[in-house]
C-alpha cells in the first residue's frame, strides 16, 4: 500500500486499476518516468563535466557515470519497445454479420 501511495505522487493511479490494460498503462508510465529521471541525471552530469578542467581528477569518473547512464536509458527504452512489440493486440469488437434472407 505504501508503494502505491509513493507511486501516486509521481503517477496518478486510478483506484480500480485492476485490468491488464490498466496495469500495462501504469507500467508504461513508470518506465517513462524512470527513463526521464535517469536522462535528467545524465544531463546534469554533462553540465557538471563541462564546468571542470579537462585534467580534473573527477572528469574520468563523471564521464564513466554518464556512459553507464546513457546505456541504461538505451536498455530501458529497448525493453519497453520489446514489451510493446510482444504484447498481443487488444481484442477487436466482434462484428455480427447479418445474412440477408
């Protein structure tokens, strides 16, 4: 219950979210939120790196962290795309054909 409340501070979750479609939509919002946050951290590190002299001892560590975050963003996006591609299409409403007599 606490996790749901914490999540609702970032992503509104309807009270009756119990269908598969609702869960998938929530999962997509969570994934997008995580990707956005990781990307923002990477951009902040890029900005911090630009403020340092090239020979500063921290430049290597910050550069490595940026590379790992960029790879994480790519991995998360690929996982989201894979999940979207492997998900079966939603059921289509049945159309009744009436035979003319």
